[in-house]
C-alpha cells in the first residue's frame, strides 16, 4: 500500500508536458479541478475523460503507474460512494431491510467516485511532470502579486515544495521501517482496529524521529549555504513562456469554455442528465 502512493513523485521522461512552463501546469490543474465540480452529468464527464486521456498521452507517463495512485484511496473511495449510495433520499430502486438504494443516491455515488478519482489523477499528473524546483518557481511567480500586501510568497512556495519533496522520501522510509519491524516479529495486518492501532506504534515512533532528523539536516544545510529567504534572490533558470505554452493556454481555455457551455446547456435541458 505504501508503494502505491504516487502523489508528489516525479516521473523523469522526455515529453511535451514535461517541457511546459510550471505556471501553465499549475493553472491547468486548477482549472481541471474546477471543471470536475461544475456538473454531474454524463456528457460533461465524456469531455473531461477525453481531455484527461489526451493529457496522459502527452505526458508519456505509463497509464498503469498513474492508476496505481488510486489504490491508496480505495478505502476512502468505497466509504464515500457507499455513504452517498445508501443515505441519499429520493426515488427508491432497491430496498435491503432498513437500507435503501435510491435513483438519486446511485447517481450521486457514481459521480462522487468519478470526482475523487479525477481529482487524484489530475493532481498526480502535475507532480509526475514537474520537478519540485519547477513547482517552487512556478508557484512563487503566480503568487508574486501578493507580496504587495506583505505575504511571504517565497517562503510559502518553498514550504510547499519541501512538503512535496518529502512525501516520496517519507514513504520510502516508512516502507523500510515496516519491513525491519516485520523482520523482528511485528504484525501490522491481523487483529481488530485497536490492535492494529497499537501495532503502528513501533512504526510511527522511528518514522517521526527520522522525519525530525531529516528536517534538522535540511535546515542546517540551508543555513550553511547562507539561505536568508527570497529577498534579493535571483533565478538560475528564469521562467519564460514559449509559443508552445501560449498554444497550450488556448487549448486549456477552450476546454474550460466547452465545459462551461456543456454545464449551462445541460442545466436548461435536464433530459440530457442521467
């Protein structure tokens, strides 16, 4: 399960998506996340699915590797879909004792599962194609206007970048500690909820110790390199939009406009909805 958490990882491959400006990918991810919550109808999700498949093809990241990230949220996904399926009021389709499945509950369950899945896939795809340094630079440039109201933009971007960079490191560390504890006889699988929670103590304590040690080493390394925040700092590789990025912005805005048109169209033509 630990190895299945892919968010925050960078997948090194030469693709057109990897070469694009990080600001474009951050804006694109934001617009994509907004688009999946604009409606819950069949034809709208066809457009979203086609767009997602096209982006995955451009990224050259293996589809199996991308789908692996969904394994980490299977429990949350099942719980959310079950909650919507049985507790949504409406026209009853099936009654199972005190439980009932309604038409509205089935509709809500399906589209809630799609939203959560696409949310993870879209966010993961951004980190697969963008290095932590690029994410830091892109986020800092996008938040740059907030400096006028004394918001520490550089520090916020740096913290988010470090957090993303530490995700795969801590996951790898967790996997190593878990294997070491299992070799010593620790059991993380059997027993009830309380027993499993107690069994996590030998895993969490060394993990926290390791995380604090890494954070301290990082702080000392930054101080040794005279890091003093964003004031007066220059970029080794300044960000510049290319013609490729401009074309991508046009495609992205066209997709978002199409999603809005479909959303409005289906709102006034309810027979298109499932």
